[in-house]
C-alpha cells in the first residue's frame, strides 16, 4: 500500500506524456520543421589557441570564465561537495565534461584585489582541479584595463564590468585590435551606442559578440520557425516580463567581508574626469540630471560598489539588465528590430533602500509598421511565474524552457480541424519539451533564468550551458572569420530599444524612433 502514491504519480506521468505525444502526433502534419539547430561541432584538436584577457571578475565575470572552462579551486571543491550530497546534482559532472575550447587566460583585470586574485587562481586552474590539484601558470593581473588591452599576448577580451563601463571598454578594446565578447547591455548611454557601432563596423576583421546567451536556445529556433511558417496567424501582441522576489534578485548583493577602500580602486570604478563630464553633459542635455544620485563621484561606498545596479549613476536599470533578455529573445524569434515608440511607467515601490532605479516597470513598445505591440512588465517583489506569450489571430505560443502552442477558438486557419475535433481550442495543441531538468536552482534569480531557458540548451538531446555555447560561437567565428548571431547590428537594436524604454520612464513621456535619421525623439 505504501507504494500506491508513487505508482500513482508514475502512472500520471506516463499518462501526461502520452497526452503530449498524441497531441503532437495530431499536430505533426502542421508543425513540420527543419533540424532545430546546427549539429554540435567539436573544436579540432589542432585549432589555434586563442589568448584571452578577462575584464571584470564579479558575479557574471566568474560565470563567463566557468563557461570558458576556468574556475577557482574553491568553486570546483564546492561543486564536488554538492555532487556528493545530492546524486541528482550534475553541475560538477557537467563542468568536467564541458569541451575544452582551446583558449588560454593570459591576462585578468579587476579593481577589487580579492576578485583580481581569484581571477588569477581561476585562470591558472587549467585542469579544473580542487584546492589540492595541480595548477598551471598564472595569468598576469593588470590593475587598469587599458594596460591589459595593450598586452601583446591578448588576442581577445571578455568584458564583464558594470554597465557604465560596457561601451567605453568595448570601444577601447576594438581600437586596440582585440576581438570582443561584451556582456549585455551593450551600452550605458545613447551617444556611445552610435560610437561603438561605428568603431566595430570600421574594424570588420575583429569579431564582436554581445552576451545574450538566449541566442543558443534550441526552443527559440523552433519558435522562430513556427512564426516563419505563419502557424500563429497574424501576431498583434507580445507579453513578456520579469518576476523575482528576493534581495539577490533585486540586486541587493552581499558585500564582500574583505572589501575596504584600500583594496578597491574607487576612482577607476567611477571613471576619469573627462568621462564623468561626458556623462553629466549627456544627462543635462536629456534633462535627466535630477536622476543622478547624491555625491556619486566623490564618496567611497561599498554598497554602491557591490550593488551598483541600483543607481542610474552606473546602471541601466530593469531596461538594460532584464528587459534586454526578453527583447533579444523576441527579436531573435520575430526579427522585431527597433520599435517605433516606447512608453514606460513604474517606480521604487518595494525596495526603499535609497536606490534610484525602479523595482517595478511597465514598458510598451509599439511596432506601427507591423501592427504589433510588445508589453514588458516587471516586478522584483513577486515571483509568480508568467510565461512569454506571442499572441496570433489563430494561436498563442508560450516560450520559455519549453514551447507550447494553443489554438484560438476563433481561429480561421484551423477552423476545419476544430470542427472535426482534431484540435481542441483552449488546450495545448503542440508542446515542445527538449528534456531539460535544472538542478540546484536556489534563488529567484536562477529560477527566473531557468524558466526562460537561459541556463541550459539541448543539442541532439545533450544538455549544454548556454553561456558556454555563446562563447564557443564567438571563438568559432574568430577562428573561421565569420560573424556571430548577436553581433553589432543586433546589439545596436538591443541598446536603442532599451534606451528608449529607459528614457520614456525617466522623462515621463513617449519616445519615438526616427528610422530615417536613426535618432530617438521626444513625444
């Protein structure tokens, strides 16, 4: 008798699987696809080694190095402990089985000494060992990123600095002759968006990749084909958003216990006098000076250093940090481009901690030439799951770590199949489940990324870290002289779209995109 609940659950699981299989069998005559993504191509053993410099070893910088195959011995040790404690936790095995990308970390730069030293340890851990393992030669640590860019033994750089340094560092790297992988968002201000695009396009021999790892998600390619085939009918509304509900998800990151004004280069974090003036001039011209926080450039602050995303002085807010994930996913699937207008509202409604960026944001993007609206809705104080929805006249597609298509009761395209009982409107007609199960999701931040398929993707049934795949694509393009999936054109669309949403929020008015002049105008 004790086994009945277990057997019942198993039977229900088999029943649900059969339901999906039957529905997909009925849908097969409609939903026929090419292979989802290109077969996974291993790197040849004789491929040239690419020498990489890492700029920024905070939260995302460490994740990017892990995706390249490098981690601190302490991190590896922690993965080993997790695997021993939970046999279903496969992170250690996944990391050890991750393909060698044939790269060498020759240089690292972080303005916090503890992070800088950790980056050295990670770069030297060429065998992915724990604390008692054998490590390789240490990369050189630079105290200033410009010195790293001048190093002759650096072919390419991975930039994971705070938002207010993204565009500047990327421009300096391209001008120094380095290939660039830049963490999103692409830029902090509108003017540098144009400058970076110009510099990248003037150096076509260098490969620029923006860090939107959703470009590697298998389900998104399937979604793109569904749109391409017109299977949803005329799409008129997209709904997407962000729901997170813990301090970490709201950027209230822990302050490192060893951090002091003596081991952090605060002046370099803030920026030199010329760059500060450029920022202040931009804020003044845009009428946004009131949004600059109190004494942002003069007073050392551990809170601002570790939680910089909470202030416009360094951050791009929800628009640049999380909306860009949602926008780039939809741009990948629907080829949206830059919207014709953007309107935003929201505010600091929950985290009354002195931040200036909102924790609740609603942004509406209009695409007048396509008779289409995209709605982005976000809260950092509620974790209720809301899927991305692409709504067509004939069907609605929900996109995340799985894919579901539900036919509309009023569909004209499928009316005959509805009448014959082949399709039951209001119920999922087609489901695509690539088989992922994400282990050890422990925070609202990870839950958000897992639900959106941003942690893992599947190729031919095998699970891969999406950041690993995105970096591998960049490295493949460097070796083969090709352009990546999220290059400067896609980055420009992302940046301008996000800036329109931000400006609309800050100015309290609709922002418009003049396509002919390529400029943002006020309503």
